[in-house]
């Protein structure tokens, strides 16, 4: 079934994939680009087939883009096995990841196996390595543009694999598309997406940082608490981490009951705070993040990102709401006041010491 093109990548016929997925009967999930189905190849390899929707690219460009993605291989990236391109039917075939995506492991109430600290730390590090590879080790820098727990998949050993890299270019992901495909809160988008300037690899660093807070806490960053108030977790971390008597263990997912390496916990929280700095230049590169998490270089105390400084942890936090709401314009005006007051305190610092 299928024939190998460009060395390892297989070109599948639509009917091959139809039969492998039992006519697309077992849906794993769906997102902004289409839906994903589980399948089995005749040689018993288990696959995940992504049916792409609304690909505007021509045949030739699609094939060339897909074969580029196919050459990118790293232990922390989901492997593309092949594709199908028949008229407007465009599908991508990936290795199936038996432990699913990070969002279900972190947030699902059904999931009774709580990820231990060691696994969380190795997920943070592995994801950073995968992203570093995309940013620095490929011939052209690949900006992922959609880093969030749904796009981090776990293999049988819980080794993290970044999914959906290269798709931003493949489907031509413009700003409006990003906004419509980001589900729930827009909490992973760097501020430069909103302001409309050119996106660099540092946008991924920001999203990575936001995601790492969630790996630590086991909750979405913006979460409605029982009293109906919206709490924004990163501002709480930034506060605790910069206080001498900060309660670091309170940052940890309470289901772990404090069972974590304190030094690693502090390191991860500091890195996450550096990653979400408003200014791209103040965010570390993914290469630096890897070095810090490997313990090769140590990390300085992070400045509180300007946009977080307006928020006291006790307050009713309004953050990343729909731009039309009056609450968000209120938040913005607070932010601009804070930025003029704090400009000098946050400049000339860098993550590494
Ligand atoms: N290779 C795979 N192995 C196992 N499960 C997968 C695989 N690829 C995707 N999935 C599952 O399918 C879900 C949907 O994936 P999909 O990429 O369509 O949406 P998403 O990741 O939520 O959003 P986006 O479109 O922005 O990437 C994932 O969250 C994951 O749970
Ligand atoms: Mg995805």
C-alpha cells in the first residue's frame, strides 16, 4: 500500500487510507485544520490520519511542502509517514501516539493517572528540544505558530512529540485563522500576534512558556474559580517566584501533594516567566531554554512581564478576553499605565546568569 517517495515518505491513495481507517470511523479529535482518525496499515503499523480542510495550495506546492516536512525528523517531533493528495482530498499520515495529547493528561477529569513531576519535567525539556530543532537545526527556521497542550503528543514511554509543525506554512495560517482556531482562551498567543508585526520564533517561545505554567499547575492558566472570578495563574507564579518567602510548592499541581524536585520546579517556573516577556528580545531562545532545563546554565530571577504587573493575585483578573468586551479595554488601559512606570526596571536583563 502506498509508494515511497523522497526516501521515507509514502504516497497513499485515498482508498488505502479509507480502508486503513475503516472509512474514517475512529475519530481521535479535530482542530483548526480538520479531523484526525486512527488507522492501521496492512503491516500492522498504527497510524493517525489527518484530513486537511480548505487547502488552497496547488498540487505541486503541496507536495513540495509536505516532502519538506517529511525530511524533518527528531525524537521530539511526531513523524510524518506519508500523505495523500487526490484532487481536493489532502491527508497527512502520522505515527499514532498511544498516550494522546498533553491536554487530556493534564486537564481531563477522567484521567486518574496523574503525571508525576519527573515526567512533567521531561515533557518540558523534550518539547523545548523539539522546538529548538525546528527553530535552529532545520535549513529554514520553522515557526510552529500553534504550540499548546493539544499539539504535544506522548508516545508509549511518555516521550513528548511536537505535532503539527510545518502546517502553518502548508495551510497559510494568517492572523484571522489563528484567532479562529485557538480554542478556549487565546492564552497561548504572543502579544505580537495581536499587534500585527512580523512573527518570529519568539512567538513559539511565548506559547511554550504559557504551556509550561499549565504543566506545572495541571490547570488551564485562566480558570474560573468557585467564586466566579477568573484567576490568571502566570501572574501568581511571577509573584511567588520573586518573593523571598514565596510559597513555591503552592504553584505545583495539588494532586502531586508536593512531590516534586524543588530546584527543578523553581527553574521551570523562572524559565516560563522569561518566555512570556512582552518584548521578544527579552525572551530566551529555545536553545537557551534547553540549556537552562538541562542545568547547564543557571537562570536569573525573571522580571514580572509588564502586562502581568497590573494584576494582583487577589484581584478579579481579566485577561485575554474577547477584544470587543469592555473588560478587556479596561485591562489594556491599565497595562499601558504599568508599562510607562516599569520600563526601566525590566530592561538590560537576560535570562541566563
Ligand atoms: N499522531 C497522533 N496520535 C494520536 N493522537 C493524535 C495524533 N494526532 C492528533 N491526535 C489527537 O487528535 C486531536 C486533534 O488534533 P488536531 O491537530 O486536529 O487538533 P488540535 O491539535 O486540537 O488543534 P490544531 O488544529 O490547532 O492543531 C489531538 O488533540 C490529539 O488528541
Ligand atoms: Mg493539532
